């Protein structure tokens, strides 16, 4: 196996093997761009090293060969005392993991070669000693785990002794003394001297880069970003070029387009007489890239030409790192650049417009997650408010409100009609009520998988977490010497992670305005329009919505919904109708029951008229009632207390006592696994019949008006075909009677949401016109996770432990729950080839899950109205 590739041997499609950096350095080399010579050690070598703790056989020899070739090209030998070749040893994985892994610069410097470097630099001793002390520091820290603070403390001391504020005030002699001091620190911590053999330095640095794949922060980052743990990193060994050799040298970064807006132009920063790490460390202020035109017009022209070439070649926005060494331009890195959600859409559409890429390609370059981001309202930052602090944007949105520091206060103030932001060091399950009451959540600790982040995303609440500069006390926080007390208004941006003092005005999303049918003139909206159009033309999955009111249905239709996939009829029984349902459930006699049903029928019918009207000509799936029963009954505890108190006073009402008996009788330990769904229909006579009658009558009424209602009746929680058969028989009779002669057609189908239903789908298909997968319950019952409790209770820990990378309630668990769906789809269709298949759990609007449903061959997904555009886009992406 070949473990080492010269830059002239690789190309950009070898990312998996050479890492992103290595593959792109190779590509630029092939394009004839000025890349310093070098070679890449493959990710497979890293995998072997990590598996066995030793370099694979043959690697050392290959490296020797490539180093010899590199030395020949450069006309210098590594670490040669008179005229040293120096190299950087850089990590580079297939996925970008910014700042996660290690890099060592100036490898090859020793007590001897530092003099040679000074001679090379025209007698610049200062530069040579500065380079050497940087190597000892970086090597010590990353290769040998010497605490970085010891080096920084020594540097501070040296500056203090000199009365200097800046490293630049230290002269050659100071830096030489500092290098000696660093060597002593190194020896003290490692027990041996700083290695003086350049080859040894290189080998140790490479192995350290390999090991940095498993550094704690890298492991955590991968888990959060769902990057597989076993890929390993490549290592790039690159001849050093120096941007810190004087005024005619420097270093910079550039983008071929604006990564924030997508606009074409020249974007970037330049820092004269500096090395890349100085830019990152923010030691001195950079100047805009345009300044380079004045400083070094030749390099500037060359850079622009290279940028144009790269963009034409990659057919996408590229970002670039470059160095100028004494007027000579060198390319150190390029990659297809990260960008904001808005820029992603604009750039994709622009490149189509410019004829650079096809619409299919454009579609693959944007994502549903980006579209969802663009649909949140945002802060209007035109007044350029200064951020108080910045944390991690954990759950998108823009929220302003009064700061509160306990969940109780959040609940109290919210109940009084105030908008509040709950500020906590970190949250735990006891904060749940406060998190629900708050408009936004801000924490000082924890990352994207902390309790706060996970729960906030689950509830769609704006959240910034890990704002670690906050010092939080019982009733205030301080940051940067400023104090925010309870009641002070703050604003949190869950996308950028920024926190502002005061209320920042909120702007509605122009993308939502566009979906609502308003005219919006903007390049972003044009781009979204283009890409959505192509997604719609391409996708095979239809997209429906989950809606229970005419209003929601109408909005979803404007957003592109092609029908209703789930109307949860129990939602229609809340509010003042709850009492009617209570009467029905507790009815002691047939007359009482029939009275309650007769009162409900016209109300239900009117609901369905609204829905069918809003979805005229499109299918509307109405699910028969499916509540966990306790949702409709008075609370057992409250009732028991009332009765006991009354009894104490000798004022017992027989009605209340009877009610208590009934509620006690029906009380369930696990209501979610109790008398719900089809079970309710089979136990309470007349309930389903009333609903079916209301559906059929509403349809007949609209058909009479000349509309085209298309009802589909759906039975929930079926686990056995017998259940469905019985309900179906009853439904068919009523439907036949009501729709006779009206031309209305009614389908009858079932949800597949109990594992047993999925496993006996072949039987169930006999009695169903369609299946709709209820992935919420299927996940709940498949995993045995109570869907209402686990996210707040312990999922954050599961995520932290990496048991799953994302909640299975958020994104479909392909291996387990997904397997149930696959089995049911296959066995259902084997019995009934034209069986219509859809999904109506929350997963119907989750980008990853949409791809899965496409693969399994479903006919449609159904999701909440705001997710409809996201699902349309992802269904299109799944099909290209
Ligand atoms: C489901 O279980 O996925 C579903 C859509 O039904 P509900 O969420 O109402 O239980
Ligand atoms: Mg369900």
C-alpha cells in the first residue's frame, strides 16, 4: 500500500485519502499554481497508527524517499546547519475540523541550523531566533504535552524585563535567551532535551498529528457534527515559506466571493511582515486585501488571477490562505469555502446563471437546514449594536426580553405577560417550566448538545449556550465589567450566538414573506425561487402538511403543501369542547352518551368543512380521535382533594364524588400505552361513528357547492388487522349511507405507529387503502422512550456519551425504527402494490429523514406548515 503522495501525484477528489488540505494542495499543484513543494501522508497511515500505536511497515522508507525528493526540489536539506530546509507538519482531515487538530511549523530548526537560517535571511538573527523559539513552543505543546502556560509566562516575563508591550520589541539576543529558557522548560517537563535531530523532529510531529485525531476536543467536535470517528487525519509536510521576512513579505486570507452575502468581488485580509498564526492570534490588525494592490501590485495581480482560476476550476466560492515571501506569492491552502445560509442560496443561483453549474448541482449545494435558518425572523442589525458577548448559537431565532435568573421567575413574569430570557449557568430538568415560559435561553456553560441546547431545539425556543464570559450570580450576570440585573432587557441571537444589551428590533424573514405570496424584491428571494422551482420539478415525494384548522391548512397550502397528511382531531376537542368530551367519556347511560355525541357532531362537521375548503381538490387525511385519555379528564389529584375537603366540611356533592369514582376507574399508569386511538373507538360506542359521519357530511356539503373534497379517514394506533377490520366495517356503512349519490369518494387507511403493526403490515394492508407512518409513536414504542419525558430528562447525557448523535425523535433512526418502516412498506406493497404510503410524524419535516423516506419509496411526507418548504427542498435534493 502506498502511504505517501507527492503534491504532484494527488488531486481534489482524493479527500478521503489525502484529507481536504492535502487533496486541494495537490489540485493546485496540478493547476500549475505556486504551491510550496511537499507531500501528504495518507489517512490510512493514520488509521494504522491509531489502531496499533506504531507506524505501518514501509511508511518510514516512503517518507525518506519523498523527503529526499523534496530536498532535491528545494536544493536544501532538512535542518542542514548551513542552509536548512524547514517544513511545516500540518493536519488535514477529510472534513474540515477548524482548530481541532495540530500543526507544527519550522520543523528542522536546531541549535546548529538556527544560524544557517539567519544567514539565509540575510543575517536576520532576530527572525531566526524567533522562528526557533516558536518551534520549541509549538513542538513542546503539541508533541510533548508541555503546558502552554509555562511558555507564555516565560514570554511575558521576557517582555516585562525589557519593558516591552509587544513581541516585536524583543531583539535577537532576547529571543535567543528566550529559546534557551524554553528548552529548559521543555526538558523539565519531558525529562529529555529538545530533539536536535531534524528527522526525529519530523517523525515525532507527524505522530503527534496522528494522535491529535483523538484529542478530547476533536472527539467532541466530531460527535456534535456527526463526523465518523474512524476516518483519521492525513499529514501534510510542506516546505516552509516565510511571511515574516520584512515589509515585502506578509500573509493573508481571501474569498472569491463574499461568504456572507455571496456577492462577487475581492474579500479578504492581509497582514504585512507576519506569519499565519499571527493573523489567527489577532496580534496585529490586518488590512483589507485591496491594500495589497498598493503594497505589492505584482503579487496582487497574480493573486486575483489565481482566484479567478480557482473559482472557475472548482465552480464554487473558494477560500484561500497565501503567503508572500519577499515579493514571491505562495498558495498555502484553498478549499470550497464555508458560507452563510443566504450566501449558499445566492451563490448556487448565481453560478447557474453564469452557466458554471447545472440546476441539479445547485440544488445539491443548498440544504433544508439552511432554508429553515432563512425562515426565522432575524434581528435588524442596521444600527450596528455592539454585542455584549458571544456564545454558541444552539437553537436559531431572535428573542428579546427581560433577563431572569431562575425558572420560577421566568414562569411568574411570563404569566404576567412579560417576555423573558432565562439566564442560567447551565440548565437541568428542573428548569423545564422556565424554559417553556421564556422567549429565549442563555447559558454560560455547555455546547450544542448540552441540556439547554437539546431541549431548546426540541421546543423551537431560541437558545445561546456556552457564553463562557458570563459570570452569573443569583440575580445578575457580569460580562466585561458590565452588569445585567433581573429585569434588564437583553436580546439573544440563536443563529450567530450573539447577545445584546437592550431590545434589538426584529425583522420578519423575507423568505417567509415570499412563501406567503408577498412580492419581495431581493436576490435572496430570487435564488430561493429558482431552487425551490427546481426541487419541485425534480422530487418524487409529495409534501403534505399536518394541520387541524382551516387557517393552518391555508398557510401550508401557500407554502406548497399538496394536501393534509394528518389532522389530529383531538385538538378540535380542547377548550370549551373539552367538557362535551368529558361528558361523553363518563356517560353512564346510552342516552347521556348519545346526547353528548349529538352535541359534538355539528361542531366536528364545521371543522371539516373549513379544512376541506382550504384544501379543495387535495387529499385531506383526518385521523380519528387519539388522545391519551387523561388529557380530557379532570385531574385525579385535584378532584380527590376537592372531594376530601368538601367531605371534611360535611358538604359532599354526590355528583363530584361520582365523577371522582369514574376518573379513578379510568386512571392509567401509562396513558400513552393505554386507552388511546383505535382502542378508544372500540370501547366507546358511537365515538368514531360520529366523527366519520361528520367527515362524510362535510364532504357531501362541499361537493354540493361544486368543490372537490377528498377525505381520507385514518385509524390510529392499530396493532392488529382485526382492530382495523372492525372499525373499517363500521366506517364503510356510515360513509356509504351519507355519500350515496354525491360523487364523494372516501379512503380508509391506518397509521403504522405500533411496532406490531409494522411487523404484520402484510395482514394490515388487506384492510387499508393507505398507511401513514406515525414515527413519533413508532420511535417511542420502538425504543421504549417516553416521548414527553426523555428529551428533558436524560437525552443530553445520551448525546454526550455518543449513544446517538441526534435525538431519534428529531431525526429518524434508520437502523431500528427505519427498519420497521422498510419492512412495513415492503410487506404492505407486496400485498397491495398500489397501497399509498406516507409519514406524518415529526420526522416528515426533518431533512435527513426526508432522504430516508425517499429511499424507502414512500409517496409523501407530511409536516408542520413551516417545515413544508424545507421538506420540498430536501425531497428535491434526495431525487437528484
Ligand atoms: C405519530 O405518532 O407519529 C403521530 C403522527 O401521531 P401523534 O404524534 O399524534 O401521536
Ligand atoms: Mg401517534
